[in-house]
């Protein structure tokens, strides 16, 4: 498991550029989901993802203190 979240760039969470319309965001988001569903790479178990997400949340909370 990676110590940082560098493998998850900000572009994974929001489209580039100015804030899109709700329709444009929905289309962008659905395209990303479709791409991941069709990916042939190895999957990551749910438990591993939850540990990674919790670590990211903890780091963010610490940076807010």
C-alpha cells in the first residue's frame, strides 16, 4: 500500500479547467466510471481501498490542525 496518494492525482476527482456545469460534470464522471469498469488491470480489494482512504482523510485532518 502506498504511503502517499500520489497515484491518485487531483484529476481523478475533478475535471480540469473552470467549474463545469452539472451536466458536464455528470458526463465527465460517468465516463471515468465507465473507463474503470472496463479496465483490465488488477482490482483493489475494498478493505485496502478503505484503509487508503482513511489514511488520506487522517493526513488531511492533521494538516487542518
